[in-house]
């Protein structure tokens, strides 16, 4: 597909109804492919739902992302993502065919990946009816093995995620700084294919099983590519996420940062006295942070009288006001009622500078647990979200119990 130079929307396919631009498109499944680079396409599943509020739904495994805001500006149709600073710009060719581009403003004002989308029932990837069970299980993964090696755990299994149409290969990769969330794909002979598109990232993983080793490549958008290999290892574990960031000096934890209304918030203060405090170091551009925010939303709903949550955000926007606007959008979209503060620019050294008591901030998110006396009791690096299965459910159970213990002290 040639890269799009213009994204003119054909207005005969648009009508104005109930204050929302409704697209006269065929409802149902739309097979969509993003062109990461020549010859490398990332397929995903879109679903168009008609009604009073039309929606474009993106499917990644068990995840569903609903896009309901649609607007026309000049000659283009824009569909923004509710939490991330990104959007789809679309040209409608017919009721069954679209082209467009995904713009990720977090990376740069011009960063974009072109795509095409066609209404049909084609699967995400071609597939073999016969399952290759050798691909299932737990794998010890090494990314970027030619340069800076990064270890990960690969979890792959077959699931019936497509209403029985075909058997889907699903899974994720866990790293020490977070997971790759909901990946969905298929096996073709001895090869594995997995993809994900969530508005913040566009991931494509490919690999071939040779003897007992998977050899593959990983593409993130059109800006990053690396190689990886994996061997099956049911006992392989990463370092524990509670061991990576830790207190290195006795200097009391203290900071003065802007709130979203422009006033400053000083920690500690009277509002946190005799409360358990959770400090979430995060960014609105970060999908793992989004998963953690959804978990913390539940914690705050259950313990708002005993627990204070402070989200210290590190953002990509240049001005403080633009940072605040991005955080307001994120906070409102997720319905988060705890306190958000602007920490600074989206860089790990920036976060480390804000928290000099700690050895290093190596991941967004990082979660600090502080007891009622103001002592740091635990620091959790990264976040393994719902796409990681029992890793997520185990974390929720253990953390809920730990917070309850701190409350009862």
C-alpha cells in the first residue's frame, strides 16, 4: 500500500445524526492492516457498531477498546482515543473499504502509520486447522540478543477468542518493566504470529520454531525493530518486581508538585496523616500505567477513607498546561477520583530526580507503598496487567492483602 499523502473524507458517506457524525459503513467485522514498513503489515480486528452512538471497537484478545468520539475537521474524519494522545484519520472509499493513518502525537506531531480496512470475515492472520501444540507453554525469551539483551517470559496458548470461527493463538510477554498486554494471533505450521494495537502501541511478533528454539523479530510501530529467540522453560522467572527499586538513604520522602488546578501539593501534609499512601509514578502515554490505574481505581473505591493515592505523572507534552490537559483527559476517561500531580517530563532520570531517596526509577509505572507512619514499606516496579493471567490475579490478591495489613496496623 502506498503511504497516504492526504486523508480526504468523502462526505456522501457521512450523515449528521443526534449530534454525532455517523458513518454509513457496513456493521460488523473489519479486517485491518497497518503498514509498518514495506512488506511488513500488522493485522488487527476492528468492529463497527451502528446505533445512536456509533462505535469503532478494537479487539486484542480479550480486550475491547471502544472509540465513540468522531469528528470532521476540514476534509478529514478524526477518531481520537479516549486516554492516549493519538487518533485515527480516515478516508472512506466505500461502505466496505477505508484507508487512513494512525497518528501518535506522543511520539511526535507527525508520527503516523498508514492502514487499510475492509469489511469481511477474514481472520487476523491466516491459520492452520491443526494446532501446533509445541508453541504453547512458557518460554524463556531474549530480546535484542545481538546488542543489549533483555530477558522476558513468553506465555502462549490457544483460545477460542473468535466465536468458534478458528482457534486463536493468544498470549503476552512479561518483562521486568511491564508486559506487552493482550496479544492475539495464529500459528501457521511451525511459525507463530501475534499482534496488538491499542492506540499507544502497535506490536507485531513473528517467529519460527527451529528444533527447540523460536527465532523471530519484533516490530513496534514503524520506528523500532529487533530480533528475539526463545526456548521453552517452565521454571524460568524474572527478578521479583519488588526487588528492583529500593530506598538508598534516610532522607525523608518530600516533594512539592503542581496539581491539575495549578496549585501546588506538598507531601507530606495533614491530609495523609494516619493514612496508608500509595504513590503511582506513571505517564498517561503508558498502557501498563493504564492497567495499574484501573486497579488503583478499585483500591480507592474500597478504601478511600484509609488510603490516599497520589499519581505523579511524567508526560511528553512540552508545557505544564499541556501536560495538565493530557492528565485531565486521562483522569476523566477512566473515572479516577484520586489526586494527580505533574512530576515533569516523560523520562526515567526525571522521575529518579524527583525521588532521590530511591536507587533508580527503571519503569513506568512504579508503585510506592507507604505506611501510616510515613515509612516506605515496598516498591513495585512495572505492572503485569490482565493480559498476563495468573500473574495479574496473584498480584491483585497479594496487594489487596498487603494494603489491608497496612490499614490495620
